[in-house]
């Protein structure tokens, strides 16, 4: 799974959704064997919680391990050890978490991607969705390691940490879900190159499609915030969302 801890070996993988290149891909069952007997998401979380501290100590003080419960995305952080991103229990999901929620049971492990902390430190991150006994995703176990100094060294060191020349992904590590949504909207604004309030209807529907793909509308409280950024009423935004999803289904 994430670390070589005997009690944290993964279950037998099973087939997931097909890839765009036509090859099938594996969707791992990431619930550790140590919690096979647990029956509910709460059972799994309570079994995993005490493992975070010894895992963090084994990996050193540059490492942070986070346990998320996606059933409450606004306050998804159940437990966290290490102080790499400055977050605390009760904090919200990141953009990566929103994408996993949007993917649902098709979500896959994401290994060794590069992100940036609020203080500018470069992190190597891994996120593994957690599944219940029926294979349904309910949370995630995340590992963030501060690799700033190694990142700034030679190609030899970059090869050692297996990150090559990746560009850090814009991930917002904060405790406030409104800031996460705001960061996603800012990123989309930069890509469009102009304010969101001046979009045509067609452009607006494309934007809503992008936001929906990124999991923003998995959160009930996102609609008022998005409506405000677009200069729309909530009723208009809900109508646009229905039209966008209807077009996607056609």
C-alpha cells in the first residue's frame, strides 16, 4: 500500500474502469488486512487511527500522514501526524480529495505526485482511497513528505526520489473548504484568462462541466460560492447544472 508495514498489506486487487488508451487498469482494494474484521467505515477509521503515529515516527519528521473521512468533506481530516502542511483534525479535503469523491468507487491510488505547501515547501505525496467491505470508497490515507532540499539538487537526486521534472500540482492544504473551492475557481479563472462574470452561456456550461469533473459540486455549500463568482442567482446556477448534466448524458 503506502509503506512497507506488514499489518498494512493491501487486499487482492480487482479490475477497475477501462483506460482511455484501451488497456484495462487495476482498481486496488486498499483497505489494509489489519482491519479485515472491521465492518463499517467508522470501524476502519478507528482501527487505522492509532497506526498513524508509529508510521510517522518511522518515516521521520519531514513526513505527514493524514486520515480522511469523505462522508464529511468540509471536516474530513479525522487524524493527522506530522506538521508539514500546518493542518489539524477537522480540516477539509483538498482538490485531490474532491477528485476522489467525484470518482467514487472508480477512484485509484495516486503515487508520488508533487505538490506545494502553503509555505512554499515542495512535497512528494501519495493518496490511497479507503474502501469498506463492499468496495465503496469512504475516505483516504495520505502521505506528504517534504522533499524541498532534494528537489533543488541535481538530476541524480531527482532520480533517487523518483519525481523527475514534474511541476508541482496546485493543491490547497488548508482547513477551510471554502478556501479550497475558491482556489479551484481561481485556477479556472487563470486558465480562461478573464473574469468568470463575463462568460457566455456556452462558456459557463463548459466551466461548470470542469468544476463538476473536479468534484466541486460534491459539496452542497459550493453552489452559493460558485454562483457568487459567476454573478448568478442560485436558481440560475441550478438550472445551468441540470442542463450541463443533461447534455453530458446525451
